[in-house]
C-alpha cells in the first residue's frame, strides 16, 4: 500500500526549526517526536 506524502506547513517547519535552535532536545529526539528525518530538521534549522 502506498503511503501519501505529507505536506508540511511553513508554520510547522518554523516551530520545529525554532525548537532545534533552542537546543533543549537533540536533533534525533526532535526527529522522533515529529516523525521527520533528521536531515529535514537540519535543513530547516539552517534556513531560519
């Protein structure tokens, strides 16, 4: 069965990036919490 791709809103991306910048949790912890790949978090973090 094919899994549909998720469309992440800019608001959600900003929320995750700001949490990554605060460094309260590791990238791995955030990736697990938000069900994202660590590379996605690092990319959004670098944009902010």
